[in-house]
C-alpha cells in the first residue's frame, strides 16, 4: 500500500514527498541531466521538510533514464548533504545506476549507512527497521550486528558464516562515524567460521577506520582467526591499544581499564 505524502514538492529533477512514516521519498524524473544547481534546489526542500530535525531517512528512487555531471556526483556526496541523512536507501532498476551507486558508496565513502535495493518495499522496510533499531542503539549491516553499549564503546558481532568484505566494512564504518564521531572503543566478536575476502584487509586498515579507534578488543573462538588477528595487531598496536580475548567479559573489562 502506497502512503499518502504529508508534504509534496516538485523540483526540476524530482518529486519529493514527506511520508507519514518519517521517510523523505525522492523520485527522480525520467531522462534528466543532473546538475549541482538541481541538488541545491532539492536541498532547500529537504531542509524545509526536516524543520528542526538535524537528519532524516531518505528513499531515492531512480528513473530508468538519466545522467549526471562529474560536479553533480561530487556535490551529491558532499559532507553538507551527508549530514542531513541518517540512512539512505537507493532503489535502482538498471545496471548503469547500480554501477554508479556502487561507485558513490565505495569511492566517496558516505558517512551514513547506504544500501541498494531493487524494490521500494525492501528499501522502506530497511529504513524503518534502521530507525527503530538505532533508537535502541542497535544496528545491522550485511556482515555484523552492532550495539552502542556505552557512550564510546561499540560491540560488533560478526554474523555466523559470513565472509567479511570491503562493502560490509564500509557499512560498519558508516555506523561508527555516526555513533562515535569523536572516536571510541570497539569489541569485535568473530565466530569460528568467519572468513575474509582479499579486499577486506586494506579496508580494515584504512585511515578512516583506524583514526576512529582509541582501542579494540577482539573476541575469537577459532585458532585461524586468532593467528590472523595476532598478526594484524602487531601493526595496529603502534596506533592504538589492541588485544585478543576468548570471552566478552574479559574484553569489556580490558576496554574499561585502558579507557580510564
């Protein structure tokens, strides 16, 4: 069932709706060449919808035909625009839009959760679940469950049997940047059967991630994970405290000790 919008606006490039469920829906018009000026026009409507709110949930529905300039793509990923987005769902229907959207996620590394969907129903469900969970300090990415357990401490439980990859690490990073923007401490919990793709290591060691970490405790249950992590922390110990544990209680106690 399609919700009736509480407020609607029309810009040169899109129809913008403030939905009763709190989502800002942006439906792109077909066969439009996107410019930086168009984004400025949309931004005015977003701020009017948000009012006194700092940020909101965005649902962007792409048209089948359309293009954008290099300047428009850069502006789309600007910090000013990212700051008003709690989370962003992109609904795409063509391969070209998927490629461009993945480029936006991977190259510009937006500081808010972004996911791609093939239907509005799936996109809306994710946005609303993100909102409900985030109010309780709980988040889910494609590779992990993340809980904000204290002001500057996050618990990251890697999903069972998941392969840790660059995209999943970027999704995690977006949560870190929102929840501990000034840095904090992580408890990362791995199962015995977790593996990592070749692109995971450089993403895991990227300055954007390491710069946020004041300390990190790893909880592992498998020998292979322990060997790999002990090799990793030889490097990270030079930047911030890291340690490997067999249980969460010991990991959390250690985090609290080094924090003091």
